[in-house]
């Protein structure tokens, strides 16, 4: 099995669908799958549930999926650092 892909899009091919659940690794902005997150954004996958420590920052990490309204539900332990995530959580 080849585990090396030429791009994030190639790695995600055939895996994404609307209303899916994604477990995303990393802590804060360290160790996040940055290129795969951009690939999910570019694919336009909608109504995603994400389990991750946090939701990145406003314009980076998982925050880009929040900004494009592709995330329906977040399961996380830390809300800080992303003003939009904090706003939605508190409302």
C-alpha cells in the first residue's frame, strides 16, 4: 500500500462526504494536518463534525473550515485563540 501522495487532494480522493466526522490531530497549531484541512475546504465538504483539541485560529487550521461554514459541530476541550469559535460557543 502506497502511503505517499502527490497532494492533499490525492490523499483525500474518495474519502470525503457531507455530514462526515473527522478526528483531527495536533495541539493548538502544532502538528495539525494543515494541507489536509485546506483540501477539505477546497472539496467543499459540508456539515462536518470535527473532534479536535481546538478549532485553530480565525484564519488558520480548522478555523478556515469554521470561516467557510463547513463545520456543523465541534467536539473539543479548548475554545480560546479563535474569536469566531468562542463567539459561537458562548452564543
